[in-house]
C-alpha cells in the first residue's frame, strides 16, 4: 500500500472526529445518530446531518474524551462492532465504562505517560488544564500524530483549558507546537428573550449586551485559549453543534463555524482558521504543506432542515419575544405524587449540605447585606413550579445556611423572591424529580426549563452549583440510572455484562 499523504480528520458534527492516516482509523467521541441524550431529552445535531455508518470506514479504536452526554452516547456506540477496543482516560466515571461494557465493548484506561498506538496512529491523552471548570476536569485531550513523526501533530482541546503538561512539553521543546489545534466553541449563545443557562433574572443583569457576541467567542478561542501554543499554524473550530430541545429560536447564535472562520481569517494573521461542516475532511500533510479539504460521501447534510431552522432564528431575532420555561418531562401521575414528595423530602437535606461546598455556597455564606439591608440566615430560594396537585402554583424552599437545611416558606411572586433572596432557582417539580430518579440529567433541565438569578459572577449562580451537585462526577448513581434506561431501550440489561 502506498504511503498515506497525511492525517485525515473528517468532522461528523459537534465534536465527533473520524481520524485516519489511510492505514489505521480512530473515532473520537462518536455521536453517529441524528441526536444525542442520556435522559429524557434528545438534542438534535446542528447542522442536521446523517452518518451512513454502513459506508463509514470502521475504526480500529474508539476514544472517549469524557462522560458528558454530547460526547458519550450509548445508541451511537451500539452502531459499531463490539470487537473494537474503546480507550478513555483514568478519571472517566466507572458508571460510564460499566455501561459501555454492557454493550459488549472492552474498555481500556490509559494515562498521559503512555501513548496509545493504533496501527500507525499514536495518541496521547493529556489531562485537562488545572484551571478547567470543575465539571470538565475529567476531560482527556488527545494529541494525535503518525507514529514516528513530528511536525504534523494535531491537538484536540476538548472542552477544557489546554493541558498544563502539554504546554510544558511544548514550551520546553520536548514537543513541537501542534500543526493543527482543534478548539471547542461551547458558547451556546441564545438570542435575548430566550432561555439560557447564564441568563440572570435580576433586573439589569440580563439584556442583549449580556449575551456573548461572535467577536468575544473568537477572541476567547483563538487569542486567549491558544496563547500558550505559540507557533500553531492552523486552527479548526467545532462545538455548538446541537440545538436546544424545544428551542423557539432555532440553533444557537454563532454556531456557523464556516462563517466564523472566514471572519477570523480576515481579522487576524497568526494562523489559518478552518470551520468545517459535517462531512468535511481536513488533511494534515506529513511534509509540512498546506492543509487541504475534501468531503466524505457517507455524511449527508439536510440543507432543507438547516434552512428552515435558520429561518426560525431570523424570525426570532427580527421580532424577539420572551420565551417562558416549559417542563422537559411528563407530568407526574397522581399515584406518583406521594413517592415523589417522599423522594424530595429525602433529597433536600442532602442538597442543603452539598450546596455549602459550591461557589454559590461560599459567596452566600460570606455576604451579610442585600437589597433591603442585613441578611438573615436564608440566602437562597428554590421555587418548584407546578407541584403535585397544584398546577400553576409554586412550592418554595428557602436555603438556611445555619443548618444547613431547606425550609418550606410561603411562595410569593418572582419579583418579591428576587428582592428577598440573593440567589434563586426555578425548576419544574416534575423535572427535579426526574433528575432524582435518574430519568433526566441536570444538563437536560438547565438546557430546557431552568431559570434563576444570582449576585456575583456566572460561576456563583445556582446553575453551576447544580452542575457541581448533580453532575456525573458527583452523582454517578443518578447517571447510572439514566444509562440503564438507555441500555434497556437498546435491548440490554445490566446482567448482560455477566
């Protein structure tokens, strides 16, 4: 067989990459279905596309960077032959690897000291940078090269700050700067008026200027993020490649990476930026020449569905309308009311204690005055919408930091609640119960039906506190229940691993 021309990276959408040197093939974070999800919701890939798995060159190995639902999708993995080995980092939750093994795969954990060799492809899984946000700290960032070569390395900065260990090796000259750096645009910017995880309901804290712009995204990804990797010649954008469930505005703003790349190339001279669409292939030559692009015949874009969604987005931008929250799960039937209330009563003391260790908890414990003067011991309120038997009403629990404990309080209007508590969250009762029962993940709720307010910075908000408390890293038991639902739908049971 003739020597391959270079390393070929085919973009499959969001953050999935099919990588080959012509002899060996690796699949990174496969989302091969038209949508992903590990709980009650499915998040359609954007732009909409289908992957013809039967025509796709099968991988010799699968690499899983981390456990989040936009990277780890059991139905997609189930489309692949089970003899293919799967590799992941040392800190991926056991609930994830257990579920993968139920499908029939063999999972191997590798660390950053021993490169993984798949035929002629060498992959090193670097740990996330130390400043990475807590819910992404388990990310493994692949450095990919053809074994025995250097100068055409590809670094994929999955969902985390650039690995400090990798930066050290590049700075010391042990490794060259990457020929191609792939960066993840996770801005998930929604138009003003639409629900967004970072929206702050406090008066004056949300508005058009509080939503990220494309200029800010590009500066963060291309200038700030890549500053430690001086010398990189090419950059590829990915991420933001899904639409929020029940989104009234269509896709996220600034999710057109081809347009972002064109703007970036006009506005800076440090490197060439690529914005691949699903099915586009980037070939990194071994001889140091220019990166070339081509297409994969087994990835098909649905341009009609894309155009229709963009029309929805334009209409929302032209006539913005405040989008109210709706529950992401089905209403609780009457026979489930008492069990749900008992589950909530059991969970609230646990949540009250766990919140103390979050950034919200630290700030809430350290402040003493709010709008009307000195604060008492109740620093936050959780407003549960549509409680059992009381549709259209709200059930409120104040967080008392002296317990810590949640105390049932009389529900007021949202404005009165915002005036009394510096932190607040509104969640549909049925959605919170779904999280506690393992039928939905906290990412589903925040992406679909959550609203809240807070003082301080975005990371001080109840959103990120809930990520810390209910993410897979902290509550693998809840994640395992979600995976069990997925496995059951696929025809597997936990006993299948025996």
